[in-house]
């Protein structure tokens, strides 16, 4: 029995130690920290997580009092006792996160009123088309047989927004908002995949097309990215903000060239437009990375007040400033969703709490997209996403 207790202590220490590092990494990637420093920190994270089991076994020793040979907790050194206590407490947020995922977040993650899933690579009929979908960049993650990076889920989510400016009527047709995020043009997926995305958006026939940041990860692909997205301007009015990956590069050049193509940037400002029977206010936020805070719109007399925010962490500000709906990305849905644990990594001050889905916060609704691309093209049980939000306004 004592052997079992010792092994359980060691396993709990390793799990808790890993969880504390995950907590730190998630929060650090939500801050205004340059990518070069974040890469160094991730390297430190990798070394710490991989080396800790070896270090822990070395600290317990090989004598009869070591934990893995049946020694008790009280027989360990004071330093090892403190280390075990600190690391094992990491199991508390780990367990709470698992419970929250299965009982609360997983239904939000999966919720949609209609869903069509496309295997874009599998639908390609020729080698030329398949190469266009794959793109020129090769990555070790493509060896994973269940990688979903070349898939696309097109879903529809119906939501009712209780706008304080609404007139209570529900006779208007729902407003159709196409929400895309995190395209990450980097060479994988290729242009054929993004052309398929554009075709799917066109088929949705939305009233507005809204992009919530992270356009590119290779500056030389900017002209191609703009050309791919240009046809959407003839489908519906197109609005955008940039994200933290754009911030790493010449973000003002990205902004100006994208805007010159006809897409309208709403970062740090608001714009009121008439779409059918609706008067809509659109604003944007790229904080905490760049740009001013979005305007306060609490007293704006519009049917719907929408904030485009790359990070879902801005939801408290959006609620306080009077927005009815906030659209975000940035988290990629975690990219990898483990069968038991759920998503692990999410660059947010709230960890995986708002990793993907629809959320109600008071009178405000927030939609967090899983996004389309990724700098590291690896997705498992977390399919890339294009969403059409069918919004009904009332009070």
C-alpha cells in the first residue's frame, strides 16, 4: 500500500507541475510580450516539463526510504516535501478544469444549429489541386494521421441579442454575420484551401463579413492573402482588425494594404452602417498589443453594437462599454483537444474558460472562433471553423 501511495504522490507531483507551467504559459501569451521572448519562455517550459520527472526521481533517491520504493512522505527531505506540496497543488486547477470542460465548456465548444464538415484535401481531385491545398510549407505535424488542419467546419449559430436599443420586435429577418478569424497565411494550408474558404463564405450569402485578426505569418504572403480575400468585397461589406501575429510584423503596412483593397478597419473607432432593416455599430480592439481602446457605445441608438476584439479577454471591457455582441479569435480553440482533459493551451488570462463557443455575460453575447489556420499547423479534435451567426435583436 505504501508503494502505491508513493507512486501516486510522484504522479500527482508531475501532473501538478505540468499544470502550473500550462497556467503560466497561457497567461503570458495573453500579454503584450514580444514573440522572441515568448519563444524563449516556451523553450524553458518544454525543458522544465520534460526534465521534471527525471529530476523528481533523482531527488527521491534509490534507497529504501525513497517514495518509489515505499518510503513515506514524512521520511523525505524538507526540500522534497515542499516541492511535492507546491507541485501537487497544481492538480486542483487541473481537476477543476476537467470537470468544467465536461459539464460546461464542452457543450459550448460544440454548439451549433447546423454543421457541415469538409475534408478540403480529400475533396481535391488532382495532384495539382491537392498540392494547392497543402501549400509549399512542410511541417512535422502533417505526419499525424488525425491532423485536421486541412478540414473546415462551416456552422450556423442562431443567437438572440438583448440590445437595450432594441424596440422589442422580432419580425425582422435574422442578421447574418460571417465570422472568420486567425487565417495565418504561412504556406500551410495553401492558397487552394483559402480559396475553398472564400467559396464557402460566398455560398453563405452573409449580410456582413467580419474578420477578427491574425492575417499572416509571412510578410511575403500578404499580397496573395489580400488577393484571395478580395472577391468577398462583392459579397457583403467586409470589416477587420489585426491580431498579435500581425503585430509581430509591419502591422501598419498590413493594415494599410488590406484597407486599400476595400476591407475597412475599425480598430479603436466605431462606424455606423445600415444593413437591411438594421442599424449596426461596428468597432474594434487590438488590445493589449496595439491600438487605442474601443469607444464607449452605451448610449449609441443602434439596433446592434458589435465589437471585434482579437482576444476574448476584452469581454469585461466590452460589457462595461455597452456592446451587445463581441466577436473574437486568438485561442484557436486550443488546437489540440485531448479526450479526457479537453483543450490544454489557450493564450488567455482566463486559460481555457473562453477557448471557443458562445458565451453570455450579462446582456452581452460573445462568440470565440476556433479560427482557420495556425502558425504550427496541428489540429486534433478541434476543426478549423467558419461561422455564420444569425442574430436576432430585441429587448
